[in-house]
C-alpha cells in the first residue's frame, strides 16, 4: 500500500504534467511564457519531463518591459539555449515605438504595457495558447482562475463567465482569434515551488539569493537603485544584504533583507515568513482589485 | 548533506458547502487564521477593509471573496481555491458559494475533492440545502463527509441540539451512498473546535475540524484495481541524429486507474489490438511499475496503431466500450438541455460528437426522487439521460472510477462547457472492434 503513494509534490507534478500534455495535444500553436523567474523555471522543468525523450514541442515567449533585472534576462537567454528551445522576446520599447502600447503621461511603471505587447505577440505568431506560471495562492483574483483560462478575441478574462472545470477534463476548444491561457502551477504554493526547485536541483537566477545591493527606502519598502530608479535628493542610499522574493520590474520589486544564500535557507525563511510573496510588489498594492483589473484587460 | 526540513506530506483536497449565511467563508477564514496560515499583509488588508465595511469588526469572509463585486455584494460568485499547510498535511480548499448557482459550482469544486464539509446553522438544523449538498456529495462519490454544525454559541452550546441535528441527518443518510460521515460542533466566528478544542463543549470527545482534516485516511481514495491509461499524447521524437530516438514511439498519459508492470499483457481499446508493456517511463525515469495517478509514457512490444483518445487497459478486466451511454448529469448552462441536441462529449482524452437521445428523469435533489417526463433540464438541474456518440467511448462506471466514468458536454459553436456527466456501469465488457470486422 505505502509504495503506491504520492507525496504532495509528486501529486502536483503529475497534475501539471497532465495539463502540459493536454496543451500539446489540443492546440496547434502553443507557446510557453518563460521569464527566467522561479515559477517559469519550474514550468520549464515540467515541460522537459512531460515530453521527453522528445524536445519541448513549443517555443518560449517573454515580454520584456525594458525594466527587467539584467540578471534575469541573462539567465533566461542561457537556459533557453541550453534546452535548444526557440526563445521569442518582444519588448515594450518596440511596442511603444510602433504605437501598440502608449505610456500614460507621468507614469513610469511599464507593467500595464505588457498587456498590449503580449496581445500583439499572440497575434503576430498566431499563438492559440500561452502556458504561464501564475499560481492561485499569489493573489485573490488569481484564486478564481481556471487551469484553462479562456480569453475572448480581445484577450479579455471574464471572471463571472468562466468554464467550469470538473475532474481532470479540460475544455480546450476555442474559435479562430480566441485564445487560451493555461496555468499548470495553479495549485502550487510559493513553498511548493521552492521545494520543487530543491528536489529537482534547479538553477535559479542569483538575485533570489542574498547579495549586497544599493537600495533606497520608498513607499515602505526597499527598492534597488538603478539608472531607471535613481535616488531622489533627500533619499539615503544604503548597501544592504538583500534578496528578491518575487521578481517584477526593477522599479517595483521590493527587496527583502535576508541572509539566505541557498535554497534550504530560503525554504526555512518562507516557512516562518509573516508577509506574502506579493507583499513586496508595488503593482499589486495600487488597489484591492489591481490584479483583477489587469487580468480582465488581458494580463498574464 | 542537507537535511529535509519537512517530512513527506500528502495532500487533502476538500470543499465547503453551505447556504448563504451559514458562515462558510468565516469558517475558512478561521481555519487559515488559527492555523497561522495568514500573513501580516493579509491581516492588515482585512483590518483595512474592516474599518470601511465591517463597522470595525474584522470580516474573515473578505479573505476568500477576491473579486470586487463579491466584496461589494457580500457574496461569493465563483469557486475560489485556497491553500494552507500544517506540518502533517497540505490542503487545497475549493470554496463554493451557496446561492443560486450552487449546484454547478459545487460540482465543479467537489469533483476532485477527497472530502466535503457541509455546514449547518445550529439554530436552523437540517434545511433543504443541507439535504441537497449531502446528496450532491454522495452523487459525486466524495469519499469523506464532515457535517460542521456551526453557530453552536447561538444555541447555548447545547449537546441536545447537536444530537437532534445529527439524528435529522441520520434519517436520510441511509438512502445515500456515504460511508464516512463525521459530525463536529463548531463556532466558526469564535473558533471553537475549528483548530483548538472548545472549552464550551466538554460533552464532545471527537477531534477538532482541523484535527480531523489532518488525520482522515485518504490513501485508499485512488483506484488501484483495474489498469487504465487514456492515451493523451503520442511521443515520437523523430530525431534524425539519434537512431534510438528516431524509432522511439511511446504513449503518454496519466494513469486513470490501477497499476501497470513491465511485461504486462495489455489491450488497446476500442480497436482491441493486444501487446505487452516493454518499458515504463515515469517522469523520473524508467521503472518496473507505475500506478494511478502517475503520469507516464509506455512503450509497447509491438508496433500497433495507437492514438490520442484510445485507452490502454489490462487484458483481464475490460471496461465497457459503447456508442450508447447512460448517465447522470448536472446541467450547467443558462440555455436548457433538450433531447435531440448535438454536443461534443469529452471523456478522458477523447472528444466525440454526441446527441442526447432521451431525458429519462429529472432528479429532485431535495427529495432524491426521480421525476419522469421532464422536457428539459435547466441550469443546476440534475438528471438521467441517454446519449449516442459518433464513435465508441471506452469507459467504466463512475462508482468504480471517477476518471474513466466521467465526461463533460461542450456546446458546439460557443464551446461553453454545459454539463458534467457520471456514467452508469457498462452492461457488458468491451468487444474488440477488429473481431467484428473479421466476421
């Protein structure tokens, strides 16, 4: 009896792989969203495992805001090359140039501009499905998300009119111009992701580990000083021992003061953490419905 | 060597059902709050919203109601999933609303659950909704049921009242197929018997709600008897550089039932071709055996025709294969079901055209009676129907296997998922197709 037993990670893994294979079988032109962040690193490993000995039968897509951490993009490019995958990068800069994305006056954050950039990339490559690494435990609006999340021809999510998902039967049917977003990690928590990284011995970008970085205190959190985010005259720049817990844009990702420089320490840190992962993301704090509004407009 | 910080823990999926004011969201909030699964920023956000809408009192329901309309109207619109863990187990909660669309949402939230919690207001006792929720849990074959008798503080922690409510349940439980039922007196608002034992119920000797969730035996919830592998994806690397890979042909899928071992004789249905298992590739490499619900890739000894939608099964206990299906369904769409309509039917990894030939009965989920002669099934109705499919479906009865005994119906054109179906057992085992052709 006891040998026919899956622990929680094995159970989550088999569920996610089932979903990956459904995508490969049901869609003609799927893509896998790969940023180099910890969640998409797990996605990539699941894809390797789902399809081997075949290669991953879909290209990787990343929407680059131009405000990414350099370390993240380097890692992204290197991993894609190692896996012999086809990496497609579309940038918000390009989208602004082409008039696809328009920056509201006075706004620095490019988070919103990922939406038109992503939708344009979907159109350009005629992707019928994008696999993403979003998790339901990240945020309240995401808690209502399906594994197979239907988007209309404008890329919109309608939370009141979602397809019920019953047993392990996923309705993947769409019409021309419509799109599916699929989230194999829906049932994973932040802790599951790190435990999986440890079990699978996955490499993650160095910024997840403790390092020294010039930081300024702003809006109740530590932000990394960069060309895009120079210190204001009255702000004191400090050399802090920090790491990132979740990676967004370099201007909105809060740094966590932490000595954790290996995966075990990170897991121990999360186990006793008293704030959520997205507690350090300024883009989510805009309002209680910040994520809901972005998702309705076509966000990941 | 790094020492594992956690023992292997397993995963329990449960759903909560109750009517609007039974305190369902409060109970979930309490489970999260008292098991220290809430973070400071979540508590802060709760406190912020308390000042605005709750008259200064923290409203634990705001934790689960994620969408703007839900917070404004104080209702839960859709199934929300929540996650928490204790050192013993990880939990996935499907929080299903108790109002109008409850059947559809409960079926969605409960279909993959190990356990259902039915909430009852101690003042009201068993009401129509309690019977419905319990009946749905039994129809869906959820292995474990907990009846949480809530708001015990409002009936003076009366043991007599608790026993009365249990007796009300025991009156109709024998008509249902529920083997494991547990009654627990709680106050979600104050936290009694949710995580910590209550000082107010010295007459109750059983576990707290969380204590029960942590220890209920779920190891037997998967079907390990009859091997079934619905073929999901044919793995053909077609690698011109590597000769081994060039000829590799494997059949990938999630084992829906039973155990498979190297060398096992198998049959592919509906074709009836036979072979033996040559190799079992699990996601962690080659193994001598694999079991449900692992995802695997099988290599067979013979080069036979197998594609997505076929099912590889053990040769000794065959499932059924038929174009005529008999099922219970839950109708989930505002447009009602009428006999004669065509749909897509998705069963395991196969999608076929199907027509609903007969609506035999509507099932009254309050009285459990079958009502014949229903012209249509409306949203949230349960019914018994007959379906004819364009190609044979390979299946087991839902009572034997939830994965090979279930299907969904999809409306053609809009692609909306309109029904969830549970199949009655086959009347006879599958007959290989090719034998028919040989005659």
